[in-house]
C-alpha cells in the first residue's frame, strides 16, 4: 500500500509476505560490561558473607564492638552494590513503594 505519492517496489526473490528478518547481534562491549557486572555482584556477595561472619565474631568476643559496627555498615554497602550491579529494577521500584507507604503511615 502506497502513501501519498510513495511507490511500492518489490524486489525479485524477496519473500511474498514482506517480512524481513534481521538477526540481532550483541555488542561485544556490552557483553564484557555485563560479565564485569556479574563478577562484581558475586564478589559483593562474598564480601557480605565474610563481613557477617566477622561481625558475629566481633560481637561474641565483646572486645571490639566498633569493629563489629563497621562490619555491619560494610554488609549494608555490599547489599547496595549487589542490587546496583544486578539491576533489579523490580526490587528498587518495590523499595520506593515501601517508602511511600511508610511516609503515608507516619503522616496519618
């Protein structure tokens, strides 16, 4: 179907349905960036595990409370890194909904 003076042209050997399939090629740079993102998230998970175990030991001994507190902050930062690197958009949107709900409950 032609529009306002446009001409239709059909090439010989082209499929009669007019559907042309183009293969999507992945950009190698984006693939490398995704691999680094997965590696960073895995290392952050390992960091969470190590800091949790170290914080538990610090609080059990009772000798170095400040070290345990700093380990807890390290766990929170590592959790944020995991969320940022894996790009969990759904979780981040849900987090914003929770804050809105919390604000409404505090006001009323």
